[in-house]
C-alpha cells in the first residue's frame, strides 16, 4: 500500500478466536471490555453530577452533542445493570429538559443540537427501559413543536413542500444539521396520533428533497451548495464518534457485520481498547456527549460485547 500517512501501532488480526457460537465475544476479550465500560461509566456519571445545573436548560439538549445523550445512555445502562435508582435519576433529569426544548424559540430543530436530537434520547429510553419509563405525552409535545416550526418556515418562505427547516439561516439536507435527520426522526414516532403528519407533511417533504439527488444518489450538503458530489475521508481527533477513534471503529464493526470477516472485528476491538487506555489528545467541547465524548465511546464498547447484534447510534430503536 506504500508509505502510511501515520504509523500504525496496533497489531493486526492473526486468526485468533474472537466470538463464541452465541455470537458474543469470548471471555478473554469480554472481561477487559466490561472493566473499561464500568470505569468509563463512573467517569461519565461523576462528570454529569458535577455539571452546573444551568447546563441542563441551555442549548446542548440533543442526544448526540448535548446532555440528553449521556442522560439517556445512563438511564439505559444503569437499568440493564439493575441500578434502578440511578436509572430513575437519569430519566428525571432527562425529562426536565423538555420544557426548555418546547418553549425556547431560539433552539434549532435538527438532530445534532436541536429538538429532534432530544426526541431521539426520549425514544431510546422508551425502547430500552419500557414505554412507561417516559410518558408519550412528552414525546408528542416535542414532536408537535418540530412540526409547527417546519410548517411556519415553509409558509413564511413560500416553499411548495409542507415542512422546511434551517440551521444558521441555511437549508441543510443531511442528517446532522439538515432535513434528512429531521424527517427521519419524525418517522420514528409510532403513536397513531402522528400518522396524519407523516402522510400529509413528512412524506411530500421527503419526496421533494429526493428530487435534488445527484446521479450517485447523494444530495448536495445544502441548497445552493457549489461543492458538488463529494465523499469524506478519515477523521482522527480524540476518541469520539463524531471525529475520532470510536467513529473509525464503527466502520470496522459495520464491515464485520457485512462480511463476517473477523479481521474487521479484531480491528474494531483494538480501537475500543485504545479508547479505554488512552486519553484523547484534546478535550472535546462536550466531553460527556454521544458524538464527542464518553457516552458515545461507552455505547460502542457495549455493542462490541455482542458484535453481531450491534445497532449503531443512528438505528438504536
């Protein structure tokens, strides 16, 4: 392959047995993973306890880059570990965010920092801790806010499709800041009361967006973008999902699921152990969040325990 851009100090797969007949990692690999997960959970929960309470009514209310992600993850993991008190505390703090989410007109609607990111956190907890863990009324309040916001912008700017959204006054089309992420999340709520919105508002808006596709199937990053049809390369900062080691590791885990080639699982595992033993070269802006911080790394490490059943953060329910 020629000279590498940076040195690779991780030993590659040598044919070792990694998984048992049940599809789970064998004990030799599970034990250090579980120890690392427990240690990171302690750091995560301690960090959240020491956070200023004002942070929980601020801008970072989403699952991926905000406080809602670690709180949702804490609720799920502590529930699985049998610590119902800690799980209930995380849920209480997560639910407390919903009033600010619905009443703050300055909040965006997108997935990375906005309202549907918070809705994602609510749905994740309901999926893994039971529908009675968070009342559907809270989900529907947020859902209606997103619908009303999209209707208002579409009507105000005279778009032909029903729902339009912007972030920093720009109409993005992708999953993080754009329409794809918002439309996707609006379709994840299964309550019968939202079906009319999906059919009458979300579906025609999505069909309009698909008219903007390039021949490759990709869409431009935003309306009016002049960058064309481009692919992204390797991102390598810290150990987060967004632009770090965990994000790279998820690519290997996906390859393992697609090919059943254990060399990809070995690489994902080695990346995971690197995350456990190494400190990131820079402190993330949101050090406990799903995308930039500890919560996303923990999520990945938990999925490594049963790699054939990994769902990945974007498909967690």
